[in-house]
């Protein structure tokens, strides 16, 4: 049995029984026993123990309030109107908005999950939280103690970087982001203002050692090595000192200095820290690579969190779900959860131009050999939408359960964004607009009377320089002209 499915099963089981929590030492002992069996069964038991410890960690984070996945559905549903304890608890429980214009035009109930209302401005806040919390659990398995802090690194030009930078201080973490230097400058400015360090690098193929994702992975390793050396020095000399001999050393020093002066720095977030007594934000602790594409915490964030919210908010009556994929975490987690609840719910991919996933879903093959990601020198995506489309099958996407796929064009996404702005007052980013095109396509195929859910991933405010820039659109022949939804006529 796959490890991830065991984690899911055990988490789901615990969610129904929020009873007493065993002491961590006994959880760790049970894990040691599980680890002793070096077979598939041992791995499964170990994964179950990871989930138990995750529960322990989260319960202790918030002793006067159960963590989200242990709350009953009714308390989760009412959560948005209640007081939240710290930034992390303000993530999720986003409203499901009826998109009136599209619902009225199609005769379906078209509902958008308003993820742009998360504190970090996108659906990726959930992923950032889940990645960091699972890392703490793994560290607890190694060290026998639950300690927060460390350096989280990620290679991302977009929402995940912003979300990691947003939540990192709440966990006593530093954040280092590596992005291609052709990404909009505002993005690195935002990430830096949030207190993270940013490294802008030349864009190269994913197979190149200096692709931004590969550099981010390396930075985490460097941080680990550096922390190890510092710890060895302390043990030898009885004294710790800050070294600037490595990249990480320099990063750590810069970060600390800048954080001392920033409102969103470590100094001001003590009340939000899950284990403030154990967090030493200035400690030279470990580095870890968030790895959103292959890290299954991404999928689990949506399977355990976004999916259940949609299920409850639709009062268990939805007929279809549709979304585009970047890492694939959202569509995989939500589709799998919904299918488990009701296998008749139809789940669809909406794919932007240049992405190979449509072919993968509809024909089982992704690309010709020549098109494979890594064979190209430049960004292979022929789209102005951001955060969606990919030409490799990630581990996260592999978990998706899909009934089919649609293809959208940039023109449709642009037109949809303006239509929603004019008719509903919804100011949405490019991937959300593409998702809404997908929702209308599904409505056209299923016919009136169906409830269709999609994701409103982020706001248009993140897209002023391209998607909402008239000159940019004119240069690409994408100036919007539609007065209604005629651009979606079949
Ligand atoms: C704005 C935006 N929308 C949608 C997505 C796609 O979500 P996922 O990575 O879960 O497939 C991303 C991913 O980075 C994104 O940044």
C-alpha cells in the first residue's frame, strides 16, 4: 500500500475521534517499533505514526481550540466568522461564492472557492502551512522533540513563494526563495517585504543544475551543512559564532538584520508561534526544501482541507469540480476527496495553452519526445496565464482522479476576467479566470441544473503588469472585445 494513502487513512480516522493525545515519547516509541519492520508494512505503520505526531503537533499548537482537521464540519463552516488565533488559523474556511453572472447564464449553480481571501492572497497558503508542519513532524521523528524554526527554501516565481514568506514567521522560520530573473520584479519585492530573502537567477531548463528549483534544493542542503558545522564548532569551542563563509551564512545574517527592522519579521510574531518557548528564530537551525511539485504535503493540504470544505459548503450536493493544474496539488487533493465521498461527482482538468496535461488526461500521453520538459531551453509554456500548465507529471498530479479535460485559450481567460469584473465585481487572476472558463464548459456539457465548483486561486492585484495591462494584451493580440459570454459560444 502506498505510504501517502496510509497517511490519509490515518488522518481521516483521527479526524472523527478527537480524543486524548498520547505523550510524544510514546508516539515516538511506537514509530521506532514501526520502523523496525523494514517491509512495506513497516513503511505503512511509520506513515501512520507520522500522522499521529502531526495531530500531536497541531493539538499542542492551539490548546484552547482544535486544529482545523479535528474540528467538526459545523465548527469549520462557521469558522470564517469567528475570531482566529493568529495568522495560521486565519487560513482556510474561505467562502464559496455563487458566481451570479455565470450561474444565471448557464442555468447551473457555478460556485467559486474564494482562495484569494487567504492572508497570503492565494490557495497556496494552505500548502505552505502543510509543508512546514509536516517538516516539523519529520524533524520530531529524528530528534525526538517538536521544535520549530529553520530555513525553508523554495524555487518559485509565484504564489507559493509569497505564501511561504507569509507563514514562515509564524513558525519561527526563515524563508529563502529562488526565482528566475525574468519574473516580474514586483514579485521579488513583495517576497522581500514579507521578510524572506530572494535570489534571482538566469532561467534555464529544469534538467540544468542551476534551474531555480535545483538551486533552491541546494540552498536547503547548504543550510543544513552550515548548521551542522556551526553546531560542531559550538561543541568543540563551547562558543557559537556567525560564519559568512557560505551562501547560507550570508543569507542568514542578512535575514536576521532585515528582520530586526520589519513589522512582519520574527521579532513581532511571538504570539503566533506554535511553540514560542521552543522557537529560537535566531538559532542556526536546519534548512529544508519545500519542493511543492513533488512534496505530497501539497496534495494532502487539499485532500484534508480544501476538499472537505467544498464538500460541506455545498451541503454534499455538488455534481462537478473543475480546475487547472500547476503542481497538480489542488486538483489532485480535491478530486480524490470528492470522489471518495461520492464517486458520481465529475472532476475535470482545465488546461491552458502549452501545457501537456490535457493530452495526458485524454490520451494517456503527454508529449512527443522533442516536447518533453527539459529538452527545451526556454520556458515551454505558451500562455500568459500564471501558475498553471506543466509538461511533466508531478507526484501530486498523479493522485488526481479525473473524468476528462478541457482546453482553454488565453483570449478566453482574458475575456472571462473582464466579464466577471463587469458583472460580478470579481477581480481575479489569470488562473481563476481560466478556471471559470472551465466551469462554463462543464455547465455547457452537463446542462442546466447542476452544481459546479471551481477555485478562485488569487486576485487580479497580482497580475497588474501583464494580465491587466492593456498595452501588454494589445502587444499579444489579446485585447478584450466581448460584451457578454459570446467568446464561449460552442
Ligand atoms: C495563481 C495560481 N493558480 C493556480 C495554481 C495551480 O495550483 P496547483 O499548483 O495546486 O495545481 C497556482 C500554482 O502555483 C498558482 O500560483
